[in-house]
C-alpha cells in the first residue's frame, strides 16, 4: 500500500518536471509536505524501534526531508508561474507612501 503511494508521488514529480506546468500539479505539491509530516509523526512514534546506526535509516530520514524541500520548491515555483504573480510581487515590494493631505477648504 505504501509503495503504491510512493510510486504515485514519484510519477507526479517526474511528470511535473517533464511537463513544466506547475499549476496543474499544485495539489500534489501540497501533498508532499503532508506526506513528510506523516512520516515525521511515524518517526516520533516509533523512533525507539528504528536502528539509527544503520545507514538505511539515515537514507530514509533524507528521503523524508526531501518531501519538505520538494513540496516547498513546487509550491514556490507554481506561485511564480501564475499569470500576474510578478506584478503582485512588485506591488508588494513598493515602499509605503504617505497619503497626500486633502486640499484646504475654501
């Protein structure tokens, strides 16, 4: 069951790289950090069972960390690829200017 999920996420990652259409895979990119979070919960819950002296345990921890990195990269890339995203970022970077005072009453 877990292997099917990991295979699906791997196909999603490969497909998104080949297609370069990040907006279509946004739901999957949200799923990567969630999958990483669930794996961290598992590590905390069953950490006493895992032998961290074995290199395979550290490979597993690296894969779990890559879920967070890949998910963050995908979400940032997707948000930058949206139409108008550059304009919104440019507007957000403008310094606040003071509002001019209304003209004096006659």
